C-alpha cells in the first residue's frame, strides 16, 4: 500500500527557514516524479514544486529561489527546504506522487506551516 | 501561470447529474490531454478521481466522468449522492516545468 506521511510543519517567523519531510512507503520515491502542493487556509490548491526520477527540479514562480525540493533514496523520503519564509507561505503542504505526466494519485495528510504577518 | 477557471459553486439534488467546467488556454488545457480532477472533503487531502481527461483510477465510481473540448475540460457526476458534497479541483499539465490547478468548485447536494 502506498503511503505518504509529511512532517516538519509549525509556527515559524518571517524570514526564517523550515524543512518539510515526506516519508514514503509502498513505492520508491526516486522511481516516480513527486511534487509538493500547498493550500492556504480556506483557499485552493497551488502547485509548488516537482522533482523527476532523473533528478530535474522545477518550482512555481512564487517560491523560486527560496524553496528547494530534494529526496533521499536511502530513506525513501522527499524534502522541501523553505527559506526566507513569508506570511503568504502559510498553508497546509502536501506531498504527492505523480501518475502519468500530470496527475497525482497519492497524497499525504499534509503538514501546516504558519508564518505570521 | 494563471490558475484554471472553475465556477465557485454548483449544486444539485440527489440522483441528478451536474457538470463542473474548467477553462484554461491553448497553452495548458487546450494543448495537452492531461487534465486531472480531484475531490476534497473538508479537512482531508485531495483524492484523484479523473486523470488524462477521461480515465478513472481503480476504485473510483463510474458516476464520475471527464471530457474536454478545446480549452475547456469538464467533470460530470451522475446520480448525485450526499457523499459527493465536497470541493473539486481540476489540474492541467502545462509543460515539463509547471503544473496548474483550478480555483476549485464547491459542490452542494441539496
């Protein structure tokens, strides 16, 4: 059974850094493409970042230069390093596994990141 | 990349059918047959219900169906049930480097 479990969220001050983790089981993180998707309180889904099986990474313009997606094959875990956090980064962050080229077939339960204004 | 356009809300009575539209551009929805749909109940993670425009993952009811015409994709739910009341999001492939979601549609079952 595929399972994704995020951790690392919390209350963080503007300008500070935080690293989110997404522990995967039931599949190999490095063999699929993986993304982070966030949802601000009461708002819709926003795609944040993707890492492909070959290692290529891409980011939404809103986080480019501040966030870094990575993975550790030995731990079968996906990460999101978030630097220079802003109030507008406040959201529940989900990790998701890719299906075909564009869909996400498995999601974690999400972890809440709060950056006060 | 601008979000795809969805109606803010739709409603229907049990047993009826409803359709949710998702309008993009010739650079996303119109360019690729890679539109997906997600169902999200309050406080839970999104669940994939349609991928590649018309395909249903294993275990998803055949009451859910997808289609696309030009720059607009659609999700149809037939035989509405109370459990279908949720938020629905579309998403499209926009190229190797990005993805885009719709703003979401709240479905109310009357």
